[in-house]
């Protein structure tokens, strides 16, 4: 499964509007000083297995926010927006990875 540019934009818009998300994180970073990114394609890992599409979103959170609540909100919004885009004919699971608190 490959996402279209529009689907990446859907994910980015869903994630960056959530209070507590400081930035996106580059899941392929090699340098610990350079892990943030504005490029959503570097912050989303796609894993497709059968009838369920798996999406992994990497983020950096701001201090003072409940990690579990923010991660849960990211999961809910991204899953809903992607399934809505496909008129609820595709299933998605969303994992959230929090980098460098």
C-alpha cells in the first residue's frame, strides 16, 4: 500500500492540529540532533498487511501534555480521516511513536 500525496496531507493536517504535538519526527534519522521534520512522508511509515492497512506516525510532543491522551487522539483522528477518505471501505490501524520528549 502506498499513500497518495493527498492522503499524506490528510495525516499531516490531522496530526499537527492536535494540542501537544510539537512537530513531526523523521523515523529514518541518523543524527540525534536532527530528528524533527516538516516532511510528512518522513514521519509516516506505511505497513500493509492484508485487509488492514497499518500506519505508524512519528511525533515529538511538547512538555506538560499527557502522552497517552495525545497519542490516543492522534490514533483516533488519523484512523477516522483515512477511513473517511476511502468511504469507510478500508480499515486502518494507527500506531504512534513519540520521539525525544
